[in-house]
C-alpha cells in the first residue's frame, strides 16, 4: 500500500499522506519545488509525525486522521446554533480559543437591545430571577443602570451582536471611559451595566463564553461625604430651620445613623419607648420596601428626639396611619429633597457651603458612626447602624440584646448631649 501521493500545485509540491487504514489525509505543502527535497520532508513526516505549529509537537498519522474525521463530520452534519455553542465551548475549555462568535441562535441579537431589556425592571428575566430567589433588586437600581447604559454603552456598542462582544472590546471601552475623564469608581460602576448582562447571558447558555472573566477593576477610592465637626453640629441644631420635618429628620439621622430612606419610612407604630424599629425604607421608585441588606433592626432612641418625632406625628394631617415625615399625600412621605434642601439651607445660615464641604444627608450616618466609634467598638456600633454585609449580620444578629441597645443609648446620650438642647431649634 502506498504511504503518500505527491503532486504539484503551481510550482510547489504537495503530499497526501496515507494512514495504515488506507485513508488519505488532506494534502499538505512541502514548501519546496524540488522533488528530492520534498521526498526527504515526507520521509521525516512519516517517521516523526506531521508538524502542527512552531510550539506543539508533531502529530502522528493516526492523530491527524482523527482531526480530519472531526472536520468531515462537522462539514457533513446539519448543525444548529446549539450544536455550534457546544463545539466552541469545548474548544474554549481546551484553551484553544478565547471568545468565539456564534452568528446564529439566541446570542445573535442586538447587544444594546439586550442590555436595555436586561435592566427593565418590569420585564427583565434577570430581575425576576433575583426577586424569586429572595434577593434585593430595586427599581431605582435598575433605573440608574439603565441611565448609564443610555449614556455610555449604547453609543459605543450600537450595531454589535451580543455573541461577538470580546474581552478586548470591554477592555478598550473601559479605557476610553477613563481617558475621557471618568473617575475610577465611576468607570467601575459603568462597566457593571454591561458586564452583569454578559455574565448572566453566559450562565444562561446564550453565549459560549464569559468575556468579563479576567477584567480588572480600576483602582481608586470612592469620594466619601463630608462630615461636620461636633461644634458645627451643635451650632447647626441651635439655629432656626425653615422646615420642622427637615430639622427633625437631620436630628434623627445624626443621633441614630439612619439612612434617609429609613427616616422617610417611619410610622408611629415604629416608635418605641426607648428604641426605633427600622422595618422599612422608602424609595421614590419602589415605594415602601425592606431596609438595605433586607434586614430589620432596632436603634436606641434618645428621649429628646422621641419627643420631636411624636410632635410631628401629632401634626400629621393623615392621622396615625400616615408617615411621621408626612407629605401632601397620605400614602407617601415627603420627598427626600426636602430633607437635603432643609439641611443645606440651615448650613448656609451658619456660614457653611455644603457643596464645597461635600455635606449631604448621608453625612449624618458617617457623623454618627465616627462619634460613636470614639466611645465604643466597631462591632457594637455596626450592630445598630447596619454597617455590615449580610455575612457579618448573620454572625452578630443573635447578639443584638437589650443590654447592647441600652449601652449604645447611654453612650449616645452623652455623645449627643451638646446638640440636644434645642435652644432655637425648629
């Protein structure tokens, strides 16, 4: 049986090697016009194997025949997009390819349209999946992600398919954001918009690989809110405020570390004799929802602050069922901007530029944590403020006892005694 066939294509000699079973392999160039040189090359192939590249070892005739059988099977088979996904995933698992593009199937859709639907709170399968599994996913978050998509992702990726986005595309995009002056923390937030979509699409089998794997976040610290000094806080609460609700809201946040949404969600039933029960948070997009991290908690309530809350409750035109920080409608509290604008106006009254200092309503949360941390351990403070991840909460939740509440309350009364005089307060 012949072991090879030799023929010319143009000026170059090509060899068709024959396997022991008598099957001819695809013709390969010997790279020479000279017959003797070609025969020497063929003899080397038959003895040592067929070269497959500069780095890899030569392949035996049997191995080469196996590869050719695979290729023939692919050419002859009626493959669909799912078959193609399985094939390219197998190649990726062997580190032979990076991010392949399958031109048909569920992944052959507009990338920008996919992202837009992905962050649509009402129709997104991703949102529905998160909510079904009891995970937090708010309308406000989806709105913010959608806004970043429209501003950054849509103009850059318009016209691209979901299944042909590569890791290099994402790296180039992120670099362009940074080069255009976006802060590192902002770049990371923008990248989350599309990266979350791509990772989910991979897990759902819509694309053959996850192009976000191995991407590196940009280094940089998020700018923290400015914080008042104790003397500034004392002066602030001793000066007249235009809106009593804004005054009490800031006083409450300052002495408890509550978030603005938790302040707005308060009702009369949440006010105990010595504690506040933080059961809900208010969102302009979601309405009444669970507090951040999905965990309720109790915080010590100083008597002077409790009295101010009860005064607001008495003034509520919607009765005991309404929100403590009531607005113009019975089923909604005031807009959170009332709290922020009231704080900023009061700061102007004592000569502080909120914009220059970076003072926002959330600054009270940092003020509380900083003042209390001077007198208590971080663990003791975090159990009250909710400054913790879910994992940490699970570790400490069982230890939030009455003794803890009383101790934090005693320390709070001492720490905030300078602002609890209300000489000129609203």
